[in-house]
C-alpha cells in the first residue's frame, strides 16, 4: 500500500501526459500531414429516405417540405454527382443524375444534405456552424477522455462543457501515432434538426481530412410535425460523368452508378411509387381518350392550390424566352422586421437574368417593400449589364424611391415669415417632408486589384407630401437635382480595412435641376475573424457638404435611415437603431463609429433551459457627432436563435440616458 501511494501520482501524471500528447497529435494532424492538399473534385453518390411520421397543416409553412406535406409518407431520392473541394473549409456538390419519388421532382433543403460533408478538422464542422471538437482552439468548450482500443487506435470521447446548439457529443477512433481520425460519431441539435452522424475518413494523405463515407440520421420536429430521415453518402466513386450532365432524371442510370445496394425498405418505397405512377398514367390515358381533342386540358383545383401555396413559402424559379426568373417566398420571415423607431417593415425580391454568354449577361433584381409605420411603399430596381465579370465591369441603371426627407431650411424659413407659428404647428401640416424618387446611371470596373471605381450620374425629384400647405406658405412644391457622382472602393491591404470614398456634386439647370450642392464622404470597415466563430466588426466614417451658398437637401450615401429590412447581419452592426429619422438630414457634417463583437457562447448561452438554443450573441456600440447637438451614443445586446433574433438597445445623449428600444427579425428556417 505504501508503494501504491508513492507511485500512483507518477502513474496518473504519466497517463495525463500521454492523453495530452494524443490530443495534440489529433489537433495538429491537418497542419502536419494534409495542409498542402487543397482543392480537387471527387465523384459522390448520395441517397436518402424521408418518413413523415406525423404531420398537420403547419407543415405547409416549412420551405422545401411543402411538397411532402400531403400524399405519401415515405420518399426516397438518389443523387450521383461531383463534389468540388473549394478549399479545406468548404465543399460544393454538383447534381448530375437524379432518381426521386418526391412530388414535383423536389429535393430536400441543404439544411439536411449539408450534414453529409463534415469538415472535422476545421473550426466548424459545417461551414458556419457547430464548433468542431477536433480543432485546437475549441478545446475550451469540450471535455475529453481517452481509452485504448487495440493496436494503433485509441478511443477519444468528447462532450460539451455546457449544453449549446453549437456543440456536439460523441467519440472518435484515432491513430495514436499520427493523430489521424479514422472514424467518428457525434450527436447534436441545430436549426430544428436533431442529428446522429457517422463518418469514415479517407485513408491516404490527399483524402484523410475528407469523409470517405458518411451516414446521418436526422429528426425534424415542428408544431406537432415529425419527419425522420436517413442519409448515406459515399465519395471517391469510380465512375466519372461528363460535365454536361446536369440534374438529369434517370432511374436506370442511377441503378448502374449505385455504390450501395438498396435495402428492403428502400425497394418497397420505389415499388409503391411505381404502382401509383402506373395507376396515374392509366387514369390520364383514359381521360385523354374521353376528352375532346380540340378542348384544351384544364388544370385541376388541386394543382392551382398547390402552386399558390408553394409560391407563399418557397422561392420560385422559371425559364422563359432564354431568361431565368426567380421570386423570393412571399411569406419570407427573414424580410420581416420590427423596431420602435422604424416600425414594422416587409419586402420581397424578384430576379431576372438573361445571358448572351458567360462573360455578358443582364440582371434585373427589383425589391419591393412596405413600411407600416409611415404607410409607404418602397421600390428599388437595379438593371445591370455585366460585360466583364472578371473585373466586375458592369453598367447599371437604378430606379427607386427613398425615405421621406426633410428640407434643411424649410422650417426655419416658415418660422421667419410667420413668427407666431410654433414648431408643433409646422410639424402638424408636414410641410417639411418630401417624397424622394431618383434614377442612377452608373458604370463600375475594377481598375486594379486594390481599386474599384464606380462613376455616373444621379437625378432626384423630391416632391412635397403636403403640396397645398407649401403653396399656402409660398414655398416650392418640388426640388430637382442632377449630380455627377464618383465612388472609389479601396483595399490596399490583403487583410486590412476596406475604404470607400464618395463624391457628388449637383449642377443647376440640367434637366430642371434647381439645387446646387457638393458632398464628400469617407468610410472604413473591417471584420476581424477570430477563432470559435467569434468576430469583431468595426466601421466608421464621416461626411460633409461644402457648398453653403444655396439651399439643399442633406442626403448622405452612407449615413441614412434604412427603409427595407435586409436581415440581422446586413444592418445591425453598421447602423443606428434608435436614432430619430430627422437627425440624418439636419447637419452639414457627421462623424460616426460602430463596433460589435459576436460570439456563439458569451452570456446567455450559460443560462439553463434557454441557453442551449442560442446560436450567436452580439454586443453593439455606436457613436455619432453631428452639427448643433451633443455626442450621441447607442449600446445594445442581441441574441440569435433558430426562431428569432432580438436585440435591446439604449441611447445616450451627452452621456445621459435618452431612449430604450427593442428590435427583432424572424430567423425561422433562415437557411432552408
């Protein structure tokens, strides 16, 4: 016993060193053995089955699952294609041959299929989510235990130190000499999906960081709906197909390319589907014999209702007259947002693309939205002709309207003419608000790798909201401006800040222009990508009007109120959330700065019950200085979950609290 007490600490310490060495080899394997093997293409075969165990009418609201919300409960799909290794961080699969029983030839969302191409040695297992336990800096979030198995393999178990949707639990078989992961299994839950993943890694140096075979069991639960699914993918398949094949439907070809034979359940799904197809074909042939050959075939009510519902929740695509058309979902939660200062906003996007060849094509991408607080429709339609994609060369015509804007000197001019009127009386008749419609004609080109130039002209027509009141006060009812504009995008450093310089000057007399102004703006932004899905975003800039001799509208390009929702990441880290809209148009100059810090595990992630659902937390800070006012600041904190992103913001004027407000955007099925 005395000997045990003497030697036990040394034995435990020796075992700890041994375990630490194995983990170090595992974390360093990619750098030591596979860092130079980047890029390439591999043939891949994938198949999956869906089993709709429970469903109700709410399944019609789920994008990409609309087609299976009724009808059969079991489906199968097989895909053969090419998986391109873009780099060691991401993969891209081209679908070539397809066999499918899902109605209308649909495929499930990439939210399902992404789980078949894990990148275990990267920071995240799947591009921008799920922190990998095989990446060194993520070790702070996991607990590891090591057991010997046999020969050169050791059993490495890992589990999260706290429950969170960005972490997984499982084990791996690791070569104790090199640290190469031979096999791994892990479980987790992210974005409405519970998953169980099994991965067999490649054997040689060029493919040892990539999966050789991957199976995943995914369970989807939403509002009483339940779908269980099983996915199988194999890589390095022997047959290489011509690149010209693209999403070609062919069951016989899939049968010749299949790397794993079907089991009995999968064969039964195909058999039942073929029987239903045969019955449907017989019914159609019988109807065709009975109907008048001169009478056009009518669509059934079911077909019409399916198309209507489909357009509400999923993106639409069509080809006609050589052009590609697209429409965002009409019920798109991501484009619905609310805040106290801007109210409720909603928008949809359309798209048209016509290509003459790979180097010359025309795109039209209108955006249409409505702000319920100010009761105004907004539209933004860029018509772009791309003539040199390599240098981002394009000519563009933009037709749009903007936020209501106030004239800098109207209120003061009216008060000078009518001293007895108070500010509230002037604001009540809305004489200082104008609706802005504009047209831009621009040309853009990358002159050098570090310099992009955009030049053109912009023409504004600003009309008074209350025309009669303006006439009663003997004030103009519309203002027009014609201005050449020049914008420089400068990135002289490979990993440095991104700089923008904007110049605009209005010229009187052209196309009825009755305004004269000159404006300069400078902007700098940079995003620091840290380990463990953390980011620091910095943005700052200033602008000024230099022409003080004539009256004009103060309308900045970078410092402005946003009228249409663009998603959490598009605007929350570079704009003010509580700033009154009038402040954007009352100063001849502005100086602003923004900073935000993002992390998947910050504060609320450690809370019980709700912490496991939090995907990202963000801290915001913004500072503003403008003419005739004291320093203005905003601080905020936001969280993103699978359902919603919500942020709380407080504003300060001269260091004293001013306002408090909330903002939220829907995130449900954001990546579906």
